[in-house]
C-alpha cells in the first residue's frame, strides 16, 4: 500500500517527509493553488533527499508543453492530472515523455467523487492512465479537506488501481486500514497534516504513518 504526501512546497520539508518513508511526494504546479511550487533554477533537479521516493507533479488542465517542462526540470516519476484532461491528452503526454525524457513515468488521473455516478468517468481512462486518484468532489481542484462517503467505493468496478484522497487525517488510521477494496493501492495525505499551505507537520505525519503501516501489517497477518 502506497502512502503519498501531496501539496508539498518547500525543499527541506519535502526531504523531511521523504525521510519518514513516504512512498510518493506530490508537488503542485497550479498557479491558483497556495501550494504552487515555483520553477526551480536551471539544473536544480529533484529536491534533496527524494531519491528514495517517487516524485509526483500535480497539474490542473495544463498544456502538454508545461507538463513536459516541469517533468524534465524536477525529474518527475509521475504526473497527477487534476482537471478535465481527456484520455487523448494522457496518450499524447505519454508518447512525448516516454521513453526519452521520463522513461518510466506513471500517469495518475484524479476523479472527484460525490456520488456513485461519478465512477462512470473512470472507464474512459483505462488504457491511458496507470492509476486513478479518488478525491472529494468540490468546486475547486481538490484540497477540500473533507472525506466523501467511502461506502461509495464499493460501486467502483473498474480495472485501474486507485489511491484514496480527500481529507484523510489524524484519527483516520483504523477506518483506512479497514477498507477492503481490491483495487485500493494507497492513500493520499495533504491539508490535515499542514501547519501552513504546502508545509507539512512531520510530528503529525510520523505517528500516523507508523500506526497505519502497523494496522496494515496486522491485517495481512490475519
């Protein structure tokens, strides 16, 4: 099971979170977000300390050219598309980035969930995305800090694996560990672990990650 910590903005903080054992660290490249990351100086590359985790760039209806520029500058391992990007855009992006720029790049497509009918959007991305991310449907591009009804996950019958997002925070460990969907491959943590937009509280993340991984191990043992 993947633990992804998203909405990170500051290099030192990114390194501290990576050191906790996060599997993925997400940086937002959407200028309307308070967590938006600035373009690095030429040749800056990945934030220090992230070689042991996968670096994800989050985009909202960005052009293929913009995504390519960020992917190359930060040496991204994955891109997460959080807007209304059609499957053909994902196909074009993959053809452009792989294999020359980012040979093993993965594409994550976010889908806002508010009711069972929202899962109908997922089928179009089979064959284009590597993974889905289910977030709480809201007026903006995610970041609501709220759960959707996790019982709705039973209505998802697609082939793509998914990461669960949307307001997961301290105290949710048992509820997350109890989820049994066969396509659930990880969780996404963001605003409920922040001291300010883009700045994660390591003192909150460390015990949460430890308790959740312990609960997952116990489930597997049983």
